[in-house]
C-alpha cells in the first residue's frame, strides 16, 4: 500500500509492517497515530508504506522490492521540491536494521543521482523526541534524558562504525577511531550515572513531600489525547494547558478541586500513554507516576469517540500493571460523549455499565464527576460526635481543617458537633487531643 500527500513542506515517510495478527483497520489506526506523533513535532507526512509480513524480524525489515519502491518515491518527491529527511517505522528498529535500511535506500538514491540521503528512525525515537521537547520540570527532563541516552547509545556507536570513525591501526590494532569510540562510551556512561544520581536525589525529595501531604487525591490516567487535561481544568478551574495533539502535556500537574471540600481533594493529571510506549520511558517515568500509586482514587479517562478506544483501554491497563498499580481502585470514564452519536453511546453504555460518561467541555458533566468524587471520599469517612468545651475552643479550628462539620449546637459548657472525618485524620486528632472524647456514630 502506498499513499501520497500533496502538501509542500519538509517531511517524512511512514513505514509499517502489517502482521498476520493485526487487521487492516488496526494497522491503519496505528499509522494514523504515528502520523499524529510526527505532526506533533511539526513534520509533514508525505507518504505511507505498508507491507504484509510475519513481523519486524528481518534484517532489512522490508523486502528489497519495497525498499526500491520507497527510494523511487523519495526521488520523485524531491523532484517536486518535497525533501524527505527520515523514514519513520511504526515499531522500534534495532541499530542493525536502521543501518541496513539506510544503506539500501541511500544506495538506490545514489544510483538515481538523487543528491541526498535519508535516515531511518522509528516510533520510539519520535516519542522520545516529543518528550524531550515538551518536558518542563527538572524531574521530567532528567527522566527523558536518561531514556534518550539509552536509546541513542547503541545507535551512535553503530553510526560511528559505519561512518569509518572506528579505524584499526597501531600496536594491537588500536587506532584513533577506536580511542574515540571508547571516549564516547565512557562519556555516555558517566553522563547516565550523573543523571541517575541527580534524579534519585530529586525523587527522594519529591516522595518525602508527597508522603507528608494529607489531602485526599485523585489521579487522572489514560491514553494520550483522551481529554484528561480538559477534565482536570473543569474540576479545578486551574490554568491548565489543553491542546488537541498527542503528548500536549508531560509533566505531572496537581491542583485542588474547586469548589474546595474538607478534607481537601487534589486532582493530578499524569502523562498520557500510547501504543508501544518505549520501555525505557515507562521505567524512567515510574517515579513521576508514583502520584498514581499514592492516589486514593484513579480516573481512567477514555476518548469514547475514538474507534480504537478498546485498544487504548488495553494499552493503559498494560502500562499500569507494568507499574504494579492496583486496577481495582480505578473508575472508567468515557469522555467526549458530545462527539458520539446515540447508537455509539448506547452500545458503549451497554458494554461498560459501570463507567461514567462525560464531556469535559460541559459544566453539567464536570459537576456530575465532582459529585461522584465527593461521594466516594465521604463513603470512606466516619461520622463522629465530639464535644468541645469553650475553654478548649481552639481545638475546633484544628478539627475544621481535618474534617467536614455536619452540625453544631451549643450549650453553656461548649460546642457539640458532628463531623465527617477520614480515619487517619481522626487518629491524628485523638493523639493531639487525648482529653477530648471522639465517639463514632453507627450508621
């Protein structure tokens, strides 16, 4: 299969293998996602090639005929003023595969007197590039740089060999090129070690801060572009960046739910997931996503209008399981119902009867989610009856910070109150004020 795009700008060509276990629709959806990833980087997709094969295991990935066809297309595009700098494969390639593809394609371009060469990259490289550009916090930048160096290290060594930088010579055959290789390896090892140490120190500091946080918390998880940031913006009223593109936000953002409740509820927006998310990125982001582990409640946000939402749900759950997140704590939330027709919405409601259905752009939907969250946290709290003498009225101020006051009445000796409080906060109040009697009321 070969498609052509007529837009005039610097661009890329996408390449995929349709394996026997994947349908044509699934392959098209994966290619469309890869196109969106490239568009996020500002690249123009000039063409898409797909070949049906058993897998990506071949040393040249594609057959020679297909590689020749791609080279001829690259030449034709260049004649039209459309320069393609990269072939982007829909799966991660080994350094050897990248080198072989480049060698065959560029040799064919040379025979055509094209006067230019192209490089072969892959989905992993594109995702890492997006992450590198979009990260804002120091922690995210450290994590991405670690993943980037681990990705480029074997490829850099491979390119040095191909480009002739590794040369034999001298006693024992150790020449200048080999010395350069060793220096490069040592530099990468040292740089990775420094980054890991700095990240570890930062993670300890952030973990200590999280552990001291007493507020109730909700984490939003899900596939990229599912609308998590829009939902968070609705729930918190905060100044949250929202854009209709993949990985528009990467850094974990935490805001207080508005209007506020007592105890405070914090909402955290986490990085979105995507198919074939590089393992090194998942590993490096485990610390950032520790917000997920520490949250009281997870909202798994799904773009219900996307035809591949089932695959998106599976991808998110796979990553969460890899991170050892307890799936039972999670509520499925289908977003973007405003983009779904009646039949589509009815079918999803039938298949997922326990899910919530919202539009993050609709205030009534946001209010519905907020009420559900308040109900969840209230169900985890205990109703306590407590009497506070006027002589110790300052205690009532501390109680108000930790609990919701359901009712208050007064007599000549003090204040009788009924409060709704989390068990950990109740234990803290009891330890701080052993002279006060906190009586649990039976429902």
